[in-house]
């Protein structure tokens, strides 16, 4: 049997592509559950390992968002729904996190780009039908389909790349 | 005396083999393919030629005659090349079953490309055109334009007939050489849209026209164009298609719009070696028909058939034609028609076989592949090529990268199979599974950069979740577009 690294479906020996999800089972793609993360100098101090971080998000935790090439990380306390996007004077809805100061316009971030949802003890992220798409650890998300967000994940909105870290405790904002 | 096969390769021996060698080789072959041992339909088609080869080679006089004449023929006549590639050359013995893929490719004789012999093949073409009520307006107009262009394309010695049908059939142009083009066009222009759709009537009348000039030196081809469902006459249509396949007529089907029965038309095309196309806009008709007819005018070998006889312990699971027109093949028959071989093209088909557990180490045969066809410019038209495929069974793990051609074909074929499984799940009434499969398909399509098709798959996944069914358009789009991904990766180039 050959276990699919993406969906854990048991394929017969000799298959090259998973019968269930269609991913490649052999060669370069086989072990690449996640692409190797690339950290820039600023975020490197946080890089402990390239394995998956925890998905547990405690009651009082905060999200620290390191936008690539930005000097300061963004800290925010996620609401039940936190919309990431770009504020535009003509748009009706204002995003909860406005990425305009981080070059959102040039990097193709939509006005309502993605949403972080807070569940009991986890966070999920979903694309809100943005023009340029949202990637989670290099994989493009299907619009309106939430995916679990973990500590250390890389998200990409359009061309804007950011790393997400969970910060525990009730440090003041 | 038969020259359409090579008795030495039938038995897998050299032309210098002794009579004892011939006997031994025959017993080996009989053990592999005799119907007493091997129930596969492919094996039944092999054993006749193997026995004929054995009888010929045992008779010293016949064998000498064959050797002499064969040498002369080989110099003047063309052949086609036949290659079979395995996904693995070295197979590890396992205590479970495993899958192996074989890519079979038929290529025209390279000498034929340069030779002065090359000329356009003569056509015996029949168009069967739907003129039911639903064709009213742009659709019928475009069909007329396409028919006019085809008439313009025809050479003076080509044979053309056109039949139109609704509830009944009407012969618009009787089968004959194309002489007075203006008069033929005028008759096409008089078609009006009226009535229902009964395919059998039109099909039968069209076949009758085609049969009048049916000859082995011609490319005998019928194109059926329809935009509707036919009711109650599928069975006779398919059985007629099976009959004409043995006579050497290929049938291609084109479905226009959303409301035609794809499984039915696929079946007609598959049994005759033709192709099915999905044309979703009236404007596409002109290009599709013209391209198709042009491809028929450039034929090196007609009525090409593949046959595969796996060894007794090996199972053939599925077959899929990759080139020139991707479509699933039926493995229930010994001879699988795959259509015509063009001068500058390849016919390629991928086979999936299952190997049993606990294989003994060493070299072994897996299956015999044959390709037969009529090479149009040859005196002796029939030609047969044999390929006995062997693999090495060994514990050694070698870094044996599967051939790129197989991997690439499989990456696309997997997508086609995913939509197929989603539809099968729906037919079983398993909405949850169908939705999941469509979502997986969509994810995979996005990763391959096929955004439009991915969106369609996503939309259909939602459609299924809400209505427990696919839309007609979505179903056909997914089916034929995932299929056409196999054509060198460009999804939009070949589908309107």
C-alpha cells in the first residue's frame, strides 16, 4: 500500500497519483507535505523548526503578524471574524485589519481579501473571493473554504507575504 | 500465403530458428494465450495468428517461399513503428497486488514522410446532420457554413454524401465524387430546422450512403452531428455501429450544446475507432468539422487496432487513448479500434494492468501487444506489429524514474478519473462523496493552473450539494475538458 501524504488515502502499489485527491505519490512531490518555509532576516529569530506549529489558540492569545519587509509586526486580538483587506474610501465595508500601510495596493490585496475566524480553541482562515487569491503555506485556498491556521504559518494575500505567530498571555495591545 | 504478419515475431524466434525451436516456441506461446489457460479477449485474438505462424514455419516449402518473398516486400513497402513503454522496468516482488502502466505508441514509417509517395488520402466521407427543431437559427446556419467549407475542401476524386435527419432521414447529397460544388452547396442551403431527433433513422441512411463506395483504399468515415437526445433507438444504433466497425467504417460524433447523450455518442465512437467532441457554442461547429475533415485527408494507415493479451496471471484493468483524440477505450473486445494514423502524428494509448502478489524473481513476460492496420499506400495493405513486453522481477530497489510521458499522461488522466468517479458516486446517489470528489478535483485543478475548469468544478460541487445533481453543461464541460487536458496541456486550445 502507498499512503497518500496529502489525504492519507491508501493507494495500491504502483500508482503514481492518489486515486482520492489526485496528488502525486512519487518523486519530488511525494514528501512535500508543506513546502520548505523561507524566513527573511526579520522573522528568522522565530524560526524554530519547519514542522507544523500548534493549532491551539487559547482564550487570551494574540496573533502576531509579521508582514515581509515591514519594520514592525502587527499584533491583534482576533474577533469572531476578522477581515483582512485594504481600506478604500469608496468601499462600504472597512476591513478589520487594513493592510494599506504595508503596500496592499501594489501587492494586489483585495478590499475584502481574507477572513480569520475564531472558533473555540482554533483559528481558521478563508479566502473571501479575492482577485489574486490567498495562499496558506504555498497552497492556494479555495474561496469560502476555511482552513485551520497554525502557529508559524505563512499566508500570502495577493503578493503580500506574512507569517502568523500565536502569542499567549494577556499582554496589553 | 499471408504476408500481413511476421511468423517469426509471432513466435518470438529468429528467422534462423530450427524446427525444434519453432515447436518449443509454439508451446510456450500456447501456454500463455490458449483460451484454455487465458480467458482474456485479447488472448483469443492472438492465438489464431500464433497457430498460423506455427503451421507456416513447420512446412519447409512454405517457409522458404515466405522468406524469399518477404525480403522483396520489406524493401518496397512501408511499415509503422510500434513501441510499448512500461512504467517500471524493475518490479519488486511484494506480498500484495501492484499496478503497472504500459504506454503503447504507433508511429508512421519515417521513410513515408520524405517519400514522393505521400499524397492526400482519398476520402469517402458521409456527414449526418441533425436538422431537428432545436437546431433552428444560428446552429443550423453554422452547420451549413461548415458543410460548404467542407465541400470546398474536397478533392475531385473524394466521395461525399450528406444525410440530414429529424424524425426521419433525408439524403441531401447522394454518395458520389465531388464535381459540381455549387450545386452541392445549394442543396445544403435548403435545409430547414423542423421536427424531433431520431438518430437511428439518420444513422442508417448515412451508413447506406457510405457503404456504396466503401473500399479498403479509402478513408471511410462518417460524421454524426446532433444537438439532442434520441429515445428508444440507442440499441439498434450501437449494434449497427459495431457492424460497420468490422466493415472498416469509422464514426465520429459531435455533440452541440448541452442536451445530447454523451454516453451514447461516446459508445458509437469508441466501438468504431472514431472520436467524440463537445461543441458548446454554435460558432465552434465550423472549426471542429473542418479540423476533423482535414485530419482525415492526411492518413497514413486506416483502421488501426490495438490488441493486448496479458499473461494468464495478470489482469488488464483499463485502457485510455491519449492521442490523437483522448477518450476511454473498451477492453471487452480483443481488438480495440483506435482510428486512423496520420502522417505526422502518433497514436498513443495507456493501459493499466495489475500484477499478482509474490512474483518470482527473474525476467518474465507481462503481456503481448499488437497493432494492426491498413497502410494505404502499400500493395499489401494489412500490417501487423508485435511487442512482447517483459519486466525484471527483483528485490533490488533501483532508482528507476518512471518515464515522463507516462507520468504526464497520468497526472491529467487522474483528473479525468476524478470527475468520472464523482459522476459514478452521483449515480449511486452518494451526494456526499460526489461533492468531496468534485472539491478535490477543483483543488487539484487550481494547483495545475487550470483556474477556469477549477471554478467550474467548484460550482458543480455546490450545485451537487444543493440539488443532488450536476448541471448538464457542467457535467459535459468537466468530462470533455479534463479529457482534452491530455492534449499537450492546453485545455482551451481544442475545446470551444
